[in-house]
C-alpha cells in the first residue's frame, strides 16, 4: 500500500464542522429578506417590509355596514381613507367573547391596494435569509385558509414566524372592492 492509497480517518467533529460551514455558506448565498414581525393571538406573523408603507397608532375607526366582521371600518390615516382589517379575526384566532383591539395599524400599500391591519404591539423588524424559510406545501394542508396566503414559516433561533402574503389574502377575499386606491 502506497502513501496515495492510504485512507484518511475523519472524526465526527470534523464532519459536523464541514456540514455546518456548508450550511452557513448556503444561508449567506441566499436572498436576504427584511420582515416586519407582529403578534396575533400570541403567535408571530410577518409581512415583507416592502409591503408596509407605515406603522401608525390606530386612529378612530368608522364602522361600515354590510362588510365582513373582520373589516372593522375605515379610518383617516394621513389624509387617506382606508379600510381597517382585524387579522386575528380574519384568521379566526380570536376566542369567542374576546374583543380584538389594535393599538397600532400597519398600513399596507401596493399599486392596487391600500389597507390597514390592526396589531396590538409595536411590530419589530427582522432580517433573515430565504434559505431559512420552510415553504413546504404540506405546512398548510390542514388550514381552511388558502395555502397561497402563507408564504412559509421562518425559523429564527427558537422562533417560528409565519409569513403571510397579504396581497393574495386580499385577492382571495375579494377585498379589492373595499381596498382599491
């Protein structure tokens, strides 16, 4: 047996380091995402920072008749009248008899839509990588909500954060009649 034919022994620790560095390289090479994270019924949800125009203290809301229960009404935010939606109620996260109240409103804006979403706490920002998001289609197989509305679940440390596609939710709900600019 010559020197070139020798088999090199590798320890388990060396294999772990190699795998870990390969995973870190994969994460660094994937797309960076900036998210706005907020809580609904104690769970963390997120929207892309690009979808959110601003965060404001919830102004007075005027109720509108003949709208779904989760549409709380309309509010004047910086001179624009926009529909206000309670995501906890829309996602059926509120226990009966418990009133949902939002101290803050996330103003969602695109070229077609403008909508306010009620949240109870000041939302936080989070930077993560696309590779840290599990987009497996079986995540939502037990949900009545269309699976297109959930982009995936981000795993950050010990946290699981559900990424919502708010514009798909608006389209599916046919809310464009209420939220069109």
